[in-house]
C-alpha cells in the first residue's frame, strides 16, 4: 500500500490537472478591453526644436562612449547650427546673448577635440556645453518668472 505522504500530493496534482482539462474557454467571452491613452498634446515649435537639441546632444554622448569622432562632431555641429536659428532666441537680453555665444564656442571646442581624436578633451568640453545649457535654462526660467510678477 502506498504511503500516505505520497498519496495526498498525488491526489492534489491529479485534481488540479482534472480541473484544468475540464475547464473550457468561454468562446463568447470578449477579450478584455485595453484602455486607449489620450492622444499626446501637440508640441509647440519650441518643444520640437528642443527635442532635436536633445537628439544632437545624445549623438555627442554616444560618440564619446564609443570614441566615434564623426558622431561627436556631427552632434556638436548640429547644436552649433541650431543655436543660430530664430526659434532659439527666446529672450533678447544681453545675458541670454552671452549664454548663446558661450554655447557656440563650447560646441566648437567639442567638435575640434573630436577632429583631433582627443576624446578626453572632447569629454571635458562636453561638460562645458552641458553647463552652458543648464545655466542658460536657469536664466530663461528666472526671466520668465520675473516677467510673470
């Protein structure tokens, strides 16, 4: 006679298999409905432009990680050209113009370091570009807050 310690688990497993086999899927049941997310709000020209700026920045970072001078230069040149576009000029004050000038100089330094194959220098110059972005964005936010008061 089989031991009870083997009989009980066997009965439980057999019962579960039996239940699984005898259950039939309900053919008439509808699949669960997936809620559709609302359409994304349309982006402004400035938001679209800034997304392109981030894409160019990503090329530089990827180029630095891969030591791909052409990719670094491509991203730096794109950023420099973008900084000359009309949509870039969200403010007209002297500080904003200075931020833009510094940004262009820094992107040129990144491109030059990439052309020279000096990836360490390109990485350091990339920090300068990043700081230029952050400082300018802080300036724009503070000016816009001041305008709202």
